[in-house]
C-alpha cells in the first residue's frame, strides 16, 4: 500500500473526508485542498480520481509519498507535466 498526496483546486471542508475513503483532508491557505493517506492499489487511486471528477473540482496534482522521504521529495505528477 502506498501513501499519496492529491491536491485539488478549491476548498473542501472536513466532512468530505469520509467520501474520500478516510484520507486526511487539509484546506490550504492558497485556496486548494490537499488529501493525504494510504491508497491500497492503482484501482483505488483511479476511483479517488473519478470522485474528484464527479465533484467537478480541478485536480492539480497526484504525488506518491515515499515512507523514507519528506513530502517535499514526493514523486510528483501535475497536469502540466502530463501534457508532454
């Protein structure tokens, strides 16, 4: 199981945490929301991304968090990088 950080455009309050399968939900000062937590497999990750799409909230980035590295060293995939 891997840990992920998913950044969304817009602010969601904590009641959405259960809808996102218990991920930790943090509202950032820049107007974004960050979801973090374990995701069991790629199918579950795709399910989370579908939920973001269903909400109509912009998906900013998806990062896998490595257990032995700080969050700033996460493997990061943003929409801009995905276009190349």
